[in-house]
């Protein structure tokens, strides 16, 4: 479980971290499939564990323009079934109930963008209807 590996935090801080994760899922993949929501959750959580990123969920989510919604600002208040499913995906990801094929994802982008990671150190893990997810080949 990801939150249990963090330094001692108050219940309020843990709640804030969960909210940041749910927001990131909602704003990045709110209308996407549940599997895509889980993949976004794991990109966020894996970055917390990775040496190149901040060490809390909120700091990863709010890192300068790492996620489009934060850079551009939220376009709507979370609500409805997409928000409910985003919360469920956050709970599932924190409890590690995620398919093995997406546990190591670290990057993604909208597949309508004609940009792809040209770096030979990454490999595609998942292609959803609208997103492509990657991980490092050597898990660095």
C-alpha cells in the first residue's frame, strides 16, 4: 500500500494526499475507462516512489505542468459518476488492486498528440482509447 510507506502523517495529510490522487485521476482520465483511470493513478503513485520525482502525491500532482489539468487549470468541479469512479480507482490503486500490466507505468500522453517518447529507455505498457502509457525498460 502506497500511503503506508510515507513518513508518519496525520489523518488530515493522508486525506489531502488521497484527494490529490482522486483529482488527478478525474482531471486526466475522468471520462476514460476504469483501466485508464487506474493507469493514471499508478503513474502518480509510481512517481512518488521514483527517485526523480517529489515524495508525496500532492507534490507530484502539482509539480510544474506535469499534468495538463494543473497547467491549464481545472475546467469543471468534480462530480457525477466519473468522480465516483475516480475515487474508486484511487482507493483501488492505493490498495494495489491493479492489473500487473499497469503497475509500472510512469508516463503517459494523449494519443491524439503526435508526440511519442523517442527515448529508447522507455517501453509502451498500455494503449487505451485516448492515452498511451509508458515505463522505463530497466525500471529506473
